[in-house]
């Protein structure tokens, strides 16, 4: 906290000091959050000086001074905090839109707007020639895949046993997509969520969900949606605590789900985890770090650090989550059944883990593929 002297000042001088230090306080409070109370006190004293020390000035009540603090610090700080969270969320969304991993296949955005696919293609979920189109986001599920067209409609391919990937696609004004075990989600421009596919545990209610949502994620048989205020809504299977009906409160900017666990990226770069943790994939205390993106695999998790390296935790039977992580200049990540993928800044893809279906070739893929604008 800066020093200040409780000495008489003119009204003009006090106002200038207050203006300058309010801006500084707002910037520091927005950046740290924890400094908010100290700066409230700090500005309170300056307001007290301005109101009390100049001879002849009419003094205000404590309530009016507190009101000024609210107007000059609290409201702007809340606004700036929301802007920071929104910026981090947009960055995380851009990263997740370019690359994704299903159970035994993976997809990545091509530079021409199409989708490249590799891995298991038993149900047409990963055609070797890819899928042509003018897409802006992709998602991979158990044995199906989705791609969001610039028009807002969704293209689907792969297994459709439970109507999770209708060949004719799904029309709408969608802005984001997510593919789960046997169900699919799409976020409408209005903030509501559309669902289709398997719904035996209410993971994909046909009427969807209304809300002010800004991001979505789909697990094995549960679903998540990130609210604009940073909290997470959950629905579907909750056998292992992966989808608590009351949701999860926090200052989150991104979410991920797979199998029976869930992840959420905090604004400060740490990761919150809940759900099944038999293999350490979702430690209740979370994982600390300077992360900018997250990915949930079947029994493991990955997170992209700000420096471009990848942290991994959980099961590592096939090398899908090496405890020491993976070094690189990565900008996006994905996690599947027993394998991981990561998109480098140069547009190439690195893969590690189980590769029996060609989903994680050790040499990776050259590309170049589309990279997010981050």
C-alpha cells in the first residue's frame, strides 16, 4: 500500500490525488483481487481527507463516503474483473476449438476450414480424407465427431446409434459445440444449450437448458456449462460427483469433462477438479499452475501452461499422462481414452499414449493445421 500523510490539502489537490490513485487502485485490484479490501481502506482515507480537512468544506456522512468508494472502486473493479475473465475465457475457447480427441480418434482444424481426422474409423468418425467445409470449431466424442459451420449449423459424422450424430446435421444459431460419450451439446447465441443423443441419465434433455451460458463440455454421461458469472452448471450422471446438481461455484474461464470426472480452469490459472479420482485424474484440491487450457481424458487430465508446455496427471499406463509433462511450444491440447494430442504453434501436432488405432502416432502429424489466434 502506498504511503500518504494525513495533512490538510486543498479540495483541488485532493481530487487530483484521488483520481490518480483510484486508477492505480482499480488496476491493482483487477489484477490481484486480494488487494481489494486494502484499497477500499486506502481510498476511504483519501475521501476522508478530501471531505474533512479543507477549511469550510461541508462534511459528508460515512455512508456518503462509502458510496463514493463503491462508485469509484467496487463497481469499476467488478467490471474490469469481468473483462479479464471474459478475455481469458475467449482465449481458452479459441484453443479448444482447433483440436479435440475422442475415445480412439482425433480431429484438428485445417487451414482451409475443413477437418483432418485420424485414428479409429469403425463408424466413420475419422475419415482418412477428412471432412470438407467452412468450419470454425470441432469436437470429438466416443465414436462420433461434430463441426460448427460459420452459419451456426452443426455437421455430424460417425456413430449415430443414439442420435448423437445425425448425418443431416443440426440447424441452429450455435456458437460452440461439445461431444460426449453418446450425446452432443451445442451452445446457442442466446446462451441456452441444445442437446441431442443418449439421455438415459438426463445428460442430454431434448428441450435443452436455458441460461446465460458461455461455454459447454460433455463427459461420458454428464454435461457441464459455464455461466457468464464464472460458475459451472452440471447435469446428468453424478455417481462419482462429476455433475453435482447445484453446480460448482468459482471464477472459472474454461471447462472440460470426460468419463466420470470434470475440470474447470480458474481465472488465476489453477485447475479445479471434481468427480472420479481413482487414478488421480481429479484431485479434490485441484492443481496449481499458470494454465491457459485444460483437457480431460478417460482416467487422466492435461493442462496447457502459459509457456507452451503440457502438465499431465492421472493414469499413465500407456504413456498418455507422463508425470513430468511434455515440453513444447503448444497452443492447444486434447485428451482421449488413453492418448493425448497437442497442437504446436507452427501448426504441427504432437501425440503420445496408446496408438493401436493410429490415434497417437509417435511422429505426430506435420500439418500445418490451423492454430488459434491467441
